[in-house]
C-alpha cells in the first residue's frame, strides 16, 4: 500500500469520526429530558441560601438595582447571571438571564448557552417542607458523553433539598415543554421520579 493511499484512508477515517460527533444522543424520553433540565437548573437554584434568588434579595436589601454574579458548577465551568431590579420593587418573582460556560454538574457533560429563569419558594402538597418552583426558558447544548441539546419552556417544582442532589431519585412536578433531538415532550403538571447525576443515552 502506497503512502498516499494510507494518508487518504486516514483522512477519511478522521472525517468519519468528526461527522459522528463526540457523544451519544440524550435518551430516556420525557424522563431523560426532565433529567437534563433538572441538572441544568441546579447551579442556579442550589440550596436556596446560595441561589440567584438569595443573592438578589441581598442586593435589594443593600439598595442595588442591577445585579450580576457568577457561580461555579459542581464539576467545573460556571454560570453567570444578571438581573435588572429597577422596576421589581421589594417583592415578586425575578427573571434571571443565565449564561452557561462549560457548566459541568455530573463530571461527564458540559452545558453551554443561555436560559431565562424565574424562581420562587412555596409549599407544595406533593413535598414536605419548602419547595422551589423554577421556570426555565431557552436553549442549551450538551457536550461530553451526551452530545445533544435541550430547548425548554418549562416549570420544575421540587423539594428545596432536591436542588443539591447528585445521586439518588428526585421527584419533580413539571409543567410545560422540553425539546431534545428525540422530539418535543409536553408535561401538564406531571409528577416524575428522575435520577440525579445521570443523563441517559439513546
């Protein structure tokens, strides 16, 4: 086999690998999409005391009208959020513009892109104690073991303690839609039990 032939075959194999992409598609149907959305929401809502909502309330108490901050993700990368409080007053729900920069929550996958969030805390009949209601609207890409995307316009309701979970089952109530390469999944106050810290492969 000539050197030129070997180089041609190597180039073809390399192009084939590039075309296939680095990871598998997200699987699991509506649960898999919910797991991906839950994982993306964690750095913004984690624990309540360190969440975007808590920082905004601190800013309001100090008299600040615009807030921007960044927060590290569990396994690397970060989220950056900003909010304009000029017309928000002292109460109500705040909208956060959140940018993901290589945000890694499971040690296997990174999120990049933008979401608009709103958060509030409430009591919910499906959970004991305080729950957090997080609405998400936007699109994120996922790169790593999974190579896919989520396009969300959905509200997630869960126990406040669930926002820090990186293993085990988490119960959530979902209302809205999440789109992935599998298709669009629509939720109408659906209660799902998902696995934290995992993204299922197709």
